[in-house]
C-alpha cells in the first residue's frame, strides 16, 4: 500500500487542483503498442471481463456529480469546485479511453453492462454529493489494487504503462475526494458506513474478478489490507483536512 502523505501535495487548503488537472491534460499517456505481443486465449479470458467493467466505470459523464457540485458550490461559496470537478471527470474519461484503446488493439469488445459498475452507479444516485463522493472514492481505492494486479497478470508493455498511469492519477484523486468530504463535514456514523461500504464492495469485486487479483499476486487478505489501509488514510484526511505523516 502506498502512503498518500508521500504525494507532493502539501497544504490541502491551498492546493490548486484545477492547475494540476490542467497540467495532466497536457501530458497524457501515449500508449506504445510497438512491442505489444498478442494475448493468448487464456490471457484474454482472464483479463477481459474486469477490463470491460473498469473501462465502463471510468467512462461516466458525471452529470449527477457535476449537478451536485454546482449546488454545493452555490451554498458553500466554493466557486471553483464545479470546474475542478469538471476537470476530474475529464481525467476519468481519459482512463476509460486508455482502456478502450487497449481493448480495441486486442479486439476486446466494450461491455454494455457490468454488474459492479451498475451497482456503483445506482449507489451514487441514492444521495447527494457526499454519497456520490463516498462511492466514487471507495471505487478508486479498490481500483488501486486492481490496476496493480492487472499490470502483473499478462506480459503486456502497453497494459503496464496504462496501469502505471492509473495509479499515478488515482492516488491524488483519493486525496481530492477525501478533502471534499472534510469540507462537507460528516456525522461519526458516516465513518462506520464508509467502512461497511468498503468491506462489502471489495468483497464483491474480489468475487467478480478473483482470478485477476490472484494472477497479480493478491490474496483476499492482501486486497482487504490494502483497501482498508487506503480507507484509513482517506478517513484521516476527512477528519483532519490534512495529509499529516503522523496520522499514517
Ligand atoms: Fe480513474
Ligand atoms: Fe479516479
């Protein structure tokens, strides 16, 4: 598990997320397929279902999210928040397009539906901004372990480069979302709900894509330990508004 406090972000109250997202936009990943080997039938059947699902999950237009972000900005006098969120959604869509390029290259079809993604979308629409962010950040924390496992699953330089980029982008996303939860203020009971949501979700994802995790060196215990470790850090940011090292 990677420590979020190691990220070069500093004081969260001063951090310019829009500048960061804009800078990322200029240096998007160019996927190199020049040395890409063909997938074996076994590799294809191993990775396809989960890649299809995560590609779909990364592709959200964020309509509800942007709507709630605007409402929050209006009532909390945080005028930059909707634009920050717009850049965030754009970055997620880049993730979807990386996976789509990989799928196109290997002729893996796009999924119309995926069970975990359908559940995530449903949960995100249950409440307001807070629920959306809690569900999103839970998915992002699980995605960190998924992309680490996926990178180890097959001998694919292109996929390894995509997974590296995902980790590079998703770690700051977790900080960004957790700090928004800090600004939204929470009830102590909501912390328990976050733990419960993580435990249920990581278990569902494990059972859906166990073979990928196992091929990537993950047991259920390692997945749980990583996910709950990230959650602990996220809750610390939510409670304190800082990335303090001593809280790790
Ligand atoms: Fe993403
Ligand atoms: Fe993300």
